[in-house]
């Protein structure tokens, strides 16, 4: 008799843990042949709130880590993903991709993680400045992460879209709550497992599955979310998010790119979720000596 | 071999048990050939030289003595690798090779640390905690730049130079190899590197790592040898760039040799860096900073804080505390984790240091050395300080490159700026004060490439390093370090 396969229970990812949704609900997105992909968690507003609490808790230590250390951890994500390539390829195929496209998508995702791993200890040097003010002050501006970022992953891809808009956010020291693609959620859930084994501290990335309609509202109205990154293409939904953002002046960024392109990655996606901090410091100005040697 | 020490201030006898780092996991070859075009090849002269452990004068291994013919072979391999593979490889793929090297180095970190200590005489604490991790980090850091160069030079087209010839010193053998190789590779150049004759081991282990990483053959070539080997690199017509770290004298010879050629040059040369203590400085931390500034790596540091300037009102206290701290330093076997001061790198260098100590005494300065037992085998020098030194004194003007500190005093900010800048060198300076505005005053007026405020001898891959004046030109580290290896158009 042939061996019976063990089926995977798809969970959500909050604060480094893998619970099912607190609501106990599920939904069943279908593959191209109309077969259910699985019983995916239909996350609730409470799950979103829990995830935001976890993200806020993780923000202090993640943002204060040495940039170099964040780079090492991001690189470790790439190492872990490389080792689990086959699983992602088969999930992409299950969700309707061809084998070739699936392979390309996973390879590009790995390389994109390495790209942002490299940026961790470099964007500051490129974008910060020493400002030549006229008074006797040393004046400089540095970038600091915005805080907790809500991410609405692109709907039309399962992995590369998620990776492309999430990595710049955590590269810059933010923490985030991600709502996965509603109809292609498998890779997001499995990617949480990769993150969990990559030295990424719990709470830095939280990943929920469910319907955008229900979750966008809670995420974009929440008073402890500092920014929203929108990867979808529903302009009505985006408008609603932008209006909700007013409540606590969230920064909203919307990207619509073809994420499968090799150059759909850049420095300015990192700087979007950064604040600029300027410091003034007096320079002692006494005596007549000058640096004339 | 822990030496018995007496802390004179507290009257306590300290006696640490020896804590020797094991060498059992280090598998060295008896003989090392040249690493050219991805292969280990015998030197065309058939000659080898010995590399010795300066801590006990035992021979560690025999090293190939590369000559002009070998250098030519290496340059040809580097040129071919540049044209056929490395310069046309997508930058993101180039990055991945460099990341791989960084990871493999991290995996073999302990082995590298022990080899470095054996070959260079530096303490295991230093090679384990500073040299080797930093070397890994420079590779990791520059790896990430490979596919981001257009952000470093906005509005310009960035191209690699071609073949880089790199000559490195014996004070930080592996770290200097990393400072040179990592940015060169990230920017798309290929490399011919010559390690120093007294410390070739870790560069050769790095060659093994590079081999293991699958880096295309010829992208990095390591040619060991002496000064004439280095000269053959400098004078080779098919090299596009020379990067040299070493003495100002040799740097000047290289600058002259390159005059009239189109080779790009960076020089990281000697120093005589001022370490300035103001009366409002936290004195105990400052004393630690003085010790770290001059006795770190036995004073074999181009940016060593070898000229100490103490504000007059606290001079007596600082000198007293400094002497007491020197009394508690452990000198001895570099492999012992208790050791603070290891072996002088070579007999030749020990003689140079002794020569300067003699000059200092002849010039009438007052010398202090703690009483410590000097091992009978190996090359060692007790930590030394000179008080009542004149600004014009030879020991205050010339680079000694050993654990020898000169102390002068000052009264005003203006005075110390003038004194500190009164040097042909301009590599680094230290400033110790509680007052932030004073730090920025000093850091804008001191003519040196690196200013350390309330710290000393700090290095980081993101932080540019290099000197003003006769300490050389060009920067290593950070975004600015890329500039040394690119052509902008």
C-alpha cells in the first residue's frame, strides 16, 4: 500500500509563534483547477491587533541593533530560503505557476533578500548628511526607522511580491504586520517558517492570512501603526487606507511594479519608511589657532 | 607561562594560571606554494623562506619566494580572469562570491586567529576578538556594495580599473588582506596580493578559503616573497592600480616609481598620532585609552597614539595612574588568553625599537618601564614611556612602531592644536574630554584622517580610514573606500 501523505496545517505568525487565528475561522482559496489549496486562517481584527502589539514590542531591540547585525540576519534568511527552495517551488506550482516560473521566482526572491541584506549597513551612509550651517554648530541628519509598518502584500504573486515590499521595511529597522495575498497565501505562511529559523527575532515580522477587506480597515485605522505599505492594485481600497491613515498621520506608500523584474528593487524603497533626524551640537570656538599646518 | 605580577598601588600579588589557546585544530602545511590562477604553484626560482613564530623563534612553515617571473604569471592570470570572467559577471553574482568568502572565513575564524597569533606574535585575545572578526566583516560589508555602486557615485558611470596590485604590512596581516581584497573584488577588479614576508600565513589560509569558495581562477592571486617581490608588482606594466600599506619610506619609493604611469595609487603609510587628554576627561577611561592607544598590538599600529599630550593640571595624576596601569600589564606568550602584550613581530623590528629607546635616553628624556620578566626566547619589548620629551625630539617626531609612548604637557586648547599638528604625519588623533563642543573644535582643527573622541583604535567596515599629509592618501572602508578601485566617467 502506498504511504499516506501528511497534510500541512497553514497557520499565521505572530510574535514568533504560530497560532491558528483566534477566531477559529478559515477560508479555502482555490487553485486553478478549482481545488481548495487548504484551510487557510481567516484572521480577525483581534489577530491584527495582537500582531501590532507584537511588532511594537519587537521594534525597540530590532531598530537599535547594529546595522551590520541586521545585515547578517537578513543574509541568514536568504540562506534558509535557499535550503527550502523545493518547498516553495512546489507551493508556487500548486498555486498555478509553471515549474520554470516558480524556480525563477524563488531564485529571484533569494537574490533580492541578499540585495537588501547588503543595504542594511549602507543606506545610512548614502542618505544621511552633515549640514554646513552658518553658525558654530556641528549639524547632522540621520535616518531612523518609522516604527511599526503595516504591509499589504501584492495580490498577484505569492512570494516575490511579499519579499520585495517587506525586505526594505525590515532592512531599515522597522517591524511589520503583513497581510498575505488573499488568494495565493501559501508561500507567505511557509516564509514565516523560514523567518522563524533565520535569527529574525519574534515580532519583527508578523504574517496574517485572510481577506483584505476585513483586515485593511483594522490595520489602517490602528493608532499604533506608523506607516502602511500597499502592494495591491485596488485604487478604491488604497483611497480608503489613505483616508484612514489621517487618524494618526500614517505615511502611506503604494507600489505597483512588476516584481518579477530583476531591477524592481532600490534604495528608495528603504528610505520611504525612514524618518530624518537632525542634531545640532555646538562647536567650541575659542582662541586664534587654526588648522594651518 | 603567566608571569607573576605585583600591583604596586594596591600591594596585591596577582598570579594568573596560564590559559593557553589550543593549536590542535590548526592544520598547517609544512610548505606553502604561490596561489596563482586558482592553483598552488612552485616558485620559479625554487626558493623558499622560513616564517617564524616571533614568540619563541620556532619555524612555522616554509613559504615560496616569488620573483618577477611569478608576479608576471600572476598578473597574466589576473588579467585573463578580469577580461573573461570577473568584469563581465553580473554584479549581484560577484556579490554572492564575496559573501561566500565572508561566511567561510567566519566558519574558520578560530583557525585563522590561532595562525595569526603564531605568525605575528599578537595576543590571541586580539586576533580572536578584533583582527579575524573584523576581517570577515569587511568582506561581508563590501560584498553588499557590488551591485549598488551607482548609488555611491551618483551621476557617474562606474567602471572597474582592471588588475590591482596590493602590498600589505605585517602588523594586521589578515585584516589588511581583507581591507585590500574585499573592496577590489566588489568593484569588479582582480587582484595580485603580496603579504608581508614575516606574516604570510593567514593570507595563504585565506587563499585556501578562496579556493573553497569556488571563486573563478585568477580573480585573486597571492604571491608571497620579500621586498623585491613587491617591487615586481609595483613595476609591472600590466597592473592598473597599486594599493600599498606600510612605511612612509617605501610609500615614497612607490609613488616615485608610479610617476608618469597611468596606474592609480592609494597609500596608507606611517603615523605619529597625538592622543590628547584634557583636564575634564574621565581620567580612568582616558588612562585605559592611552594604554589601548599605544600598547595595542605591541604598538605595531600605524595610527597608534604614540604622542601623548596631557593638560598640565592633570599631568601628574595621569602619569601616576598610567604607570600603575602599565605595572599590571601581562607580557608574554601571545597564545595565553591573559596576555596583554605579545611578541614584537620580528628581530629586525625589535632592534629598531631598541634603537629609538636608546635615542630617547640620549636626548635626555626620562624613561619608565614596568618591572616585568621578559621571556628568554622570542622577541619582546616592555611597555615604555618617556617623560620630559621635547617637541623636536626624534622620539616625538619619528614613527617607532613599537610600545613606546612619549608624553608632553600643554596648557591651552590652542597650544595643543599647534603641537598635535606639528608633525609630517596626519593619520589619526585621540581627544579625551567631557565637553562635546571641545571635541568638535578639535576634530575640525586637527589635521588627521581619523579622530577618536573618548575612544581609540576603533575600526569598522563602514568607517573610512586613511591619512593626511605623509600618512598617505586614499581611504579604506565605507563608501569612500570604493573610490580607490573605480574609474568614473
